[in-house]
């Protein structure tokens, strides 16, 4: 995978500046100290999680592991590719540790996925915090963009993670899956078969290596891929607000239309009404 332009880094960031200069215009960003107040930022490492998780079982590749056996498996020499625990959620896997990711930074608090009056929608995650644990040489299985036009935040807790981001206008070079439009058919972009994907070399990425404590903002509809050069623990969060609601609502309507066009229209109108109410309330202050 080619090296691209670096992703911008900042330390502190005002919420209004973030919304106007990054979220609204689809501009990626790394915030270096957003989660400095989280206990997880300073406490989480394999030894801590082994002690706190006890006999809790993690499911990886259809096998159950304790935290101790999981970290042993992820750091075994000679296994390639190294397994990667992904698409798990903190509230389910580590229900006794949510306090380790508090307080929630102001930048993230106005997440409409957490709003109690958000109408029912197809996005299953509903603003839950994702848990990702990978060993050296592991990677997310496929180049992808998060569905339903949600923004994404990746919080690097332990170890490092190499990331590649591609603007939506690079889609023509990314071999979009014909049946799953939020996925590429490229399964291992860090070990690319250039004879199978010749146009991928034309794509222009933004790249960075996330250090512990750093947060990556991935705007809606941006493609991204990750690769772990060492043992990595990270968390993720999807966000919905006025900056990406239009795409979210359109995706929901498209999904609902598969079942009933009439119900899809009514549900879409309820979503629009919800957004209008929340926007007015937030504007009033």
C-alpha cells in the first residue's frame, strides 16, 4: 500500500471548530489529547485487562478465550496473519469497565445515536463503543467505509496502529464490492495483489501511525484500512449529528424500501422531523 500525505494532528480542539472545519467539510483529523482524562488511556495494557477480566470469555475465530489466553494467542510468534478481535463492543465484552472510558469529551457528547428520541433505524451499533484487539501483523479484514454515513472515531489505547484513509472521490480506484457498497473487494490492502487490483495504485491516501492516546476522526463516507505493527488495543465510536444526517437518513430510507416503500417514506419523515427538533433545541442553546 502506498504512502500518502500525512493526516493533520492537533492537540486541543474546540467543538465548534471541529464541527465547522472538519465534520461539516469531511476533513480527517488526529487529536492527540482528546482522551487524556480516560483511565483506560493510562491503565489499559494486557496485564491490567487480564486481571480485570478474570474468566470472561472473548470469542475469536469461533473459539472462546480468556483475556490471558487471548493475549497469548495474539502474540504467538510465527502465526500469520495474526488474529484480530474486531466487531465486538465494550458494553458486551467488558461490562464492568465502562467507567474506564469516562468522562466523555465534549466533542463527542452531542451524538444523535445516543438520543433517546431517535426513531428506530437499521444501524445496529446505536453508538456503542467498539473494542479492537490485534497482534503484530493483524489488520481489519477489508478496506471499507462505515455504513449509514456515520462519522467514526478511533481511540488508540495501547500500542500503535497504521491507518490509511481515502477520500470518497477515490472510490473509482478502490474496487467497490458490487453487493456491499461500503466494502471494497480488496481484503488485504497492506499485502496488495497488484496484478489483481492494478487501478489501486492510482488511489491517493492519507496515512498516519496512531500512537497511544491519539484519536483519529474518520469523516462519513471516507474509506479506511488499518494494520497493526505491534500488539494494539483500540476503541471506536460512530457518530451522527447535523453534519452527516442527510446521508444517514438517505441510507436508512434505502434500507427500509426493501421491505415497504410506503413505510420507508413514513419512517424517513419521522427521522427528518427528529433532526429538525434536535437542531432547533441545540441552536437555542
